[in-house]
C-alpha cells in the first residue's frame, strides 16, 4: 500500500519523506553509526582469520546484560564486562591448554549464551528477547544514539592512534612480540573494541545480526582493495550504504529493518564477488580470454 501511494513521487521525495518522521531519523542515524563502526573493527578480524570471534562475542554479552538488567544498571556496562571476560577466557584456553582456538570459541560462545538465558529465567527478568537478538532499530531513542556515537568516537579514535601497532599485530603477531609490543594487551584492546562495537550496534541489529555488519562489509572491501587502511574506509562506506538502503527498503516495503540491512550487505558482497576488478568471478576471467 505504501509503495503504491508513493510510486508517483519524484526521486527526491522518496529520500526526504522518511526524514519527516522522528523514529526514521533516529533509525537512519543509528544505522549510519553501526554501518561505519562495525566494518572498521571487523576488518582486523577478517585479516586475522578470526571472523568467527565476532559471532562469539555477540553471544557472550548475554550474561552481563542479564545481570545488569537485574541490578538496574546500564546494560552497556554488563555487556562490556561479560564480552571482555569471554575474550580473556578464550585467550587463556588458547595459551595455557592444548585446546584449539576454534574449539575454545565454540565452547565459550554456547556456554555464555546458555548462562545468559538461564539467568533471565532464574532472575525472572522481563526482557524482549526477540528485540535483543534481532534488534529493533525503529525504537532507537536519542539516548541510544548518543551512546552509540560516543562509542564510535572512542573506537575510531583508538584505531587511528594505535593503527601502526594494530597493523603489525594483525599481520605478524610473532614479529610484534619479538619487537617487544604488548601483544596480549593489544589483543584485549581489540576485543574491547569489538565488544564496544557490539554494544553500539545491538539496538540497531540485535546481537545475532550484528555479526553481518562486522563481517559482510569487511569481506566486501577485502575483494576490492589490498591495503588494510583502504579496507577500513571502503568497508565503512559499504556498511553505511547497506544500512541506509536497508532502512529505506524496510520503510517502503514494510520489511523488518535488521534483516533488510543484512540482505543489503549480502547483495553488495555479491556484486563485489562478481565484478571485483582483481578478485571477481567475471572481470578477471574476461581479461584472460
């Protein structure tokens, strides 16, 4: 019905009409923040072949959030402590035992998620699990936007300041350790950035779908450029574009906003996979012929 009513509108009206609604303005701002910050931190996970860790971290914030709800403190504090604790546990299992990192991540993810569900049940916490897992961007408030913007500034500033150390650690962890860089501290700092990014984005996408923004735009950029700093900028652009187009699609087509953004991330990745000048399925083969 909404599409039929707006079918005759000029192009600029399609862009401006959602902006007349406060909830859509808030959603578009929150989506833009998530679209930029998630790929910026996700690029480091992709290059290190640790993209699964993003999925793990989205599940391990659950116990901290449940306890924060029960104690009536800021949910972001509980989520941050829980996420960072899980990262420390994975690092401990990886370095002090024979358990492989993939097994440690799988065990930690499922265990923390189960503990979170049990805490919600035992403590009788009234929480919208559907909104928590899959997001509800249309209910974003100005307070949520302010928190997400503050987190984005912190994470992006830290990346800019410590980029050289992160770059060295990402591509040559052993070499970074040999030069005396505090690799354990860098690891925990990176995990803190991932956790903060999840906190900033979970109202938009939910803890389950946020991994799409962490990984999707980053691997899209990976297909298009070669340098890490280029990946960060291109990935942020792809994430921003996917978030905004997905929200407009959800508005005009009456679709769930989170899944609409995820599908747009997938479509942009598919275009890069096909048409990438150097790594695409089509153009390099045409050059060979």
